[in-house]
C-alpha cells in the first residue's frame, strides 16, 4: 500500500473538504469519511458525510468524547464543559459560543436523532486540529493540547520532562532511525504500524513539524536524546538546516520530528514499505523556471550532444550503505560502464561530474552541467530503506525533464527487472538547479537483498549501462 501526502495537497484537501466543488460533491456522495479523534476511530450513530460543499460530523459523539455535555432543548443543542458553552440551533447558521454569536459555514441538521455540524465549526470551537488522510478517506481530529514542540518546551514543564522514558502505552509503531540522504530526503524507517501522521507548517522561523502518533523510538534513537530531544545539523541543502526530534509522553505516545529551514520550503511525505520519507524540496523563491528545450531539434554546433553523467556521492560521502555495499561505489562502477559506451557514440560528447572516488558538491554538479550548456543530465544513485523496499525509480523536478525521465525509466526498468516504482517528481538539487532536462535514477535498493545483488552484478551493470545509453539515444533521437 502506498500513501502519498503532501503539505500542499493536505491544504488543498482540507480546502476541498470545506469548500468542495460541484464534481467533488457528486463523487463525495458515495464516500463516507471515517472519523478519528486523537487516533481513536469514533463509532458514530450516523455516518459523517459530505453535503454540498462541507464535511459534516455528528456533534454529540465528538463533543462527548472531549468531555463536553450535550443536551437538547427544543431546536437547540447545548454543548458545555463548565467553562465553555456552545448553543447550536438546527437549520440555523447562527450559533452562540460563550454568549457570542458565531456564523457557521452551513446550518446543522438532524439525521435520525443525530445532529450533524460542519467539521470546521467543530474543530474551531472545540479546539481541534484537523488532518485529512486521503488514502483512507479519514478525518483525524486532534486535541490541540498535544505535544509541546521542543522549541516551546523551555522551562520547567518543557522538554526535560517529556521525552524521558516515554510512556509507550498505545504505541503501534517503532521508529528505528532518522537519516538524511545528503540531498533532499529524510528517511524514517520503522517497524510495526505508523498510520497517524500529523503535519504542521510553521512560519516566522520556518519549520515543518511531523507528529507520528502511537509511535515510540527504538533504543538506538532514544540513546541520542538529551533532555528529551536530539538534533541533526544539515549543511548540504540550500534551505534545510537541521532536524530535531523528540519523544512525547502523550496520548497517544508521539514522536515529533521538526525540520528547520532558513527559508520557506515545501515538503512531501511519502509512506511505504516500512518507511516514511520526507522529501524536502527547494525553497520556492530561488527557483527560476528554466527555458524548455526540445531534444533532437537543434544539433549542437560541433554536431555532438553534450551529455552529463553524474555518479552520486563520492569520497567521504558514501551515500547509502547496506548489506556490506556502498552506494558511491555502485554509482561510479555503473557510470564508468556508461562512459565506455558513450565514448563510442559519434553524436554524443559525454561529460562526468566525477570519474573516480572524489567528492563534488551538489550545487557544483548542477553548475558543471549548466556551464557546459549540456543537453541532458543524468544522475545515478542507489536507494536505501527497510529490507523489504525494492524497485527502480526515476526522479525529475522540472517539467522539461519529464520526457527524459519517462524514456530513461522505461529502459532502466527493462534492465533491472525490478519492481516499477515509477517516475516521480522530487526536488533534488541536481535535478532542480540544472537548466537542461535532468533526471536522477534510483536504480535499486542497497538495503534489499535482491536489488543489491542485481546492482553489484557485473553482468547486470553492463545491461543497465546499455539500457541507459539506449534511453539517452532514444531521447536525443540519435541512432
Ligand atoms: Zn544517493
């Protein structure tokens, strides 16, 4: 099963929950959203539902679960907890909250003997944060007095208290490590089940906060904690400066991961096969869309296409390591085989960011290709995740790279014979800051026994190199 949630998508989904569209309403008629409160599925007497443009939830079950009393008085529903009092009136858009009139998006209505109220009103008035999980069509409501973030936790009741010996009651998943790949992805491999993920985008000091509910850290991670938190500094990304993480005694127990940025930076979350990956894109402000180039149209002046092949990592930056193998060695071995083939191509002039075990900065790799005025850029990498993750994937960032990604992926997949993990957009430095069509190939997983065997087989490497070259030629329309 694959889950894909982006921060942007999350926002747009929330908007579509609230705003909706004509076509959405038609589709929604058959969809019953599941309702969760603090990670617990609420058994509702009638189904939550999309009506017109709004998501409606049964108000009694939500309120009572939060300790409010719900009483009927004629057409009114009184919701109170001693300090707060909300009066709703059936079929009226006006409610009274602590003696103040509030306008609802849409009037509450009754189904059987249950009152349904727009979700947004419930979340706002009862102090809940809302998280919509598209894959499972679930609405997650969380009480906001959930974990204090590490930076807010200064002082006596702060992080010193949380984090130590987290109460693992309710833990369903165990986070085993937090690893940055040096480019743009943070890997969070885990065992068990992590199905409740809550994210927040915070500004001022730019942060992306990920709360993994019902989750604890394994002993390797908790060993790093000092005063309940730990951090990882990052200096290889234009805006991503570090990761902080902490474990909260909370209901449910929660691992919080905070990504710190020096500028507003979008993040994609991908969850699959026992790991969560946070893809940190480039800060939007610095990106100027490059001109779209059409391959095979304008012959280069010397009659040769400039093709840059980038062997990922190098020297002290070994890339992924798993199963006794090192990614930088795979990348270089494959690239040298590609070189041997490209050197024989009369219409292609190949260039290489590295041809031995040296280190090149990511931005310098992009600059190298840009300065050359290269026609295409291909970066070669190996992947790492949990042992079960397998397959071949191809990344691109800019629209002008999608066609190259599609062609190369087709060939690459043919050679590896591994699971098709598809062509995907992501904000790698080398695919973003290059100007020409640029792709990043994740040939297979070093962390997977089958993949790594293929990746380090001489015969297979030759086949993969042949297919990559065939893909380059197909794309450039050279014979
Ligand atoms: Zn890599």
